[in-house]
C-alpha cells in the first residue's frame, strides 16, 4: 500500500510544483521515477526471495523434528 502511495506523492509533487521547484522537477522527474520504480522492483524481489527462504527453513525444521522423533522412538525401543 505504501509503494503506490509514494508514487502518487511523487507525481503530485511534480504536478503541483511551482517556480524553481517546477523547473527542477521537470528536469529530474524521469530520473527520480526510474529510481523509484527500480527500487520497488528490487524490494519486491528481495521480499519474494525472503519468503521462499523462510518456507525452506520451515521445511528443514520440520524434517529435523521428524528425524529427532524417529531417533527417539528407536532409542526407546532399544531400551525395552
């Protein structure tokens, strides 16, 4: 939600700028917009990779717990 609102704020700022600010925004708006879009893509990719890594970590923890439970059951059978 914040990313689209930031884009709207950038666009609104460039649209309502006046005087020297307007000239500066007209010159630098394409660069600012490209930087903002590339940052959004980069953050999106990082979030996606983080979610995938977290899912794999959860699977790893489940596998370790299952292995520990199986090992514990085997040891309890040997004791009997």
